[in-house]
């Protein structure tokens, strides 16, 4: 289902409105002594804050008013069906561990998807005031030092590449070993960036982001932003990544192929 | 040698002037396609950028004009002797790996030391526009969302604590094992924050920062800011950390003692 220009503009307008609303809610509690819940079993620490829930509610309120026929998939409040063929995929705070630690690398993720995956996305960092946007012919960063186009960087082989991931653990032991096989051949590896790593790839600052154990709402906005900036995101086998699981994001097809061959050989 | 109130005010004024000058230089090249040199041997990747050198020169120019009798120890241009009994300890870009990756967690570090160690310090993050300041009776953050006092948080045992470090590798294999012995008993461990981790400790967001292989210019400003915010920084044996090496920064004496006992048992 193609989305016409008028609808694209309407979707962009609504997405920015949602991101603005989520900024207000996430910043209310950021760097305050909030109580973090623990929604998972005790083997895995995944805090969910009041800010997380309030930000998703604020975004859903915008959708209820402006896009009542679209479906929603949100981290906090699950799936809401719709009839337009479009789904909003929302992570109100991606990187809750970073959020509760006060780091400026968590983000609000907003994607619009059709039956084939994400077609538009926003990665917003409320504390810095940075918004990375991609889709509908646009790839742009608006931040504290102005606006600039997003674009991946070209021509780096793995030996010259910077690789990012959130956790040194990267999923299972086998997945970690596969990640390390790639990282060991890269020039530089950095950790702890949450969704900000994908934004840096779209901005041409790093070359690869490799993760595992993702949910759809963790990866759909990054896919839209990176693809709009000229990059490529798949799972570790080259298939679609928008349903979550393992993700391999690369600046170029050549680098993507080089990293994927190593991941495959190590699995 | 005590520093009188008039001198304290002059030192603060000069330090902010230096931080402002370093912001200009570091931001000129941040997120541009700069060429990173490699000043170390090929076993250890430590890029030094033109921005690093330009920022230190800009800070030294301020000192030459306003504090010509003070000594200087800078990462890029080494030691300059002085006769006042005070030394400026400068790291123009702490976290050069973060800087070249585009992350917002590197910083400009400025400390003033006497014969006993740092008495005043600034941790500045130019891209976000955040300045963490401590010493001379002041502990304060000025950032994009206004000013607020800095203060460590109280009352967390290690089992409830958040631990930060820059690299999962943390120095030697033995040092890494000791770090992991502490991290394994903490609630949450995060990586990749460079000097920003110390700032978050002073801001009451995290409880411990543990690092190794530091230089004096990496740790003196963090010591001043954290101590001013009510925290404690020593080496892993409880001795002074201001000459570099291993650092253990903690929000409270109890948490410091708990972590140090584990580090000592593991070494």
C-alpha cells in the first residue's frame, strides 16, 4: 500500500507531535529519584519507570486524536488493532538502564510501518534535545547545534570500522562469541550507547551496530532512520530485522557482507 | 598552602574561561571527518585529534595571559613548570574514542591542584553544553535544562548500586577480574561513559566508578568534582588516586569500603 504525499506529511506531523509529547514526560522524571520497577524475572534486570508508561500514554493520546484508524504496537501497552494498514511502533524509553543511570544515550523510538516493515522513523534524545528522523525522502538531524542531513559514511573495511553494541554480553554466549569475532577485527568497539548507536550510524559517525535479543519496538525506528541515511539493517542472516531478534546494521553493503560472513561462520 | 577567597574566585573565572575556549575548539571538529592520529604503539588504539591539541593550546593561552606563574600538566603538551605552588591539570578531550565515534560522553577536564592533589575541577561536555564543577565550596551542574546542585546519593549497598566503567576490559586481566567481582554483586553495570561516568556519580545518578590504567590528567578533575559533591575517590587500596593508575570512586564511605574489600580480595 503506497502512502501518498499528503498522508506522508500528516504522518510526519503526528510523529513530531508524539515525540514532543514524549520529551515532556520522559524529562519530568529523568535524573530524579524515581522508583524503578522490575517487570521481568530476577535473572534479567529491566526497569520500567513511570516515565516509560507516561510517555507511551502521551504518544497514544496524540494517535487517538489524529490517527484513530492506525494500529499501535507499544512496549508498555502492547498491541492495539487498526484498519488503515499502518502501525505505529513505539518504545517510549529505549535504554531504560541508561535512563535510570542518567546517561544521555537512551531515546524515544517512533516508527510507522506497513505490511513490509518500517517506512518512517524518529530516534529522539530528549535531554540533549536531538532528533534523528528518516523516511519519506528525508534523513535529518535536528539538535542543539542546528540541523544537518544524515548520511552513512562510505568506504570503510571492517579493519577500519567502529563497531557499537549496547552490552558486552550481547545475547547468548554463542551470540556474544559471534559478536566478538567481528569486533576483534574492527578498529574500535564501543559499548553502552542504547539506541543512540543506531543514530550515530545514520549520522556517519560509526560503521556497524550489532545486537541481539531485540524486540520489534527496539529496532523499527532505527531501521527507518538508517535506511533513509543510506545504510542497511538486517538480521544476522540477511533477512528482515523488523520483527526483532538479532540485528546487523551497517553503513555499506560491503561492510554488511563482511560482518555477516563472520557472524555466520561463528554461529 | 591555603588559597584565599580572592584567588579562588580568580581561579574559577579562569577555569570557566578555559572551558569556554576548549568548547569552541572541540566542537569545530566534533562529528566531522577528522583524521585521527595514532600516537601509541599498535597494540593500543589511542587516537589524538587536531581538536585535542587545539583545545589544549586554547586553554594554555588563557593561562599564559591570566595565570602565568602556575604550573601546567597537559595530556598533549606535557608539563610546564611554575612558581605559584598551583598546577593546572588538563585533559582537552577525555574519551577520544567516544569523541571520534560521535558519542556525547567525552569531556574537557580541568583541575587545579596544590601539593596534596586537586582542589577544584571542571568536567565539561561541549556538545550537550553541560558543565559539572566542584571545589571552593561549590558543587554544581549547569546544562541545557538549567542549573542544579551536585550531590552524591546516599544509602545504597552494593547489591542496589549502579557501577560504571569505560571499557569492559578495565586494565589488565587481573584488574578486569577484580572489577568483575564487584560488578557481579551490583544491581546494574554500564560501560562506555568515559569521564561522564564520574559526573553522573557527582550528580547522584550512579554509585560507583571503577577504572584502571589512568593518567593524572584523567582523574584529577573528577576527584575534585566528586569530593565537592560529597563522594570519595581513592586508588584500589584506599590511597590517593590523583597520580593516576587505578581509581575507585564511590558515593559513600560504606559503599567505598564494600567495593574496596572485594577488589583487594580479588587482586
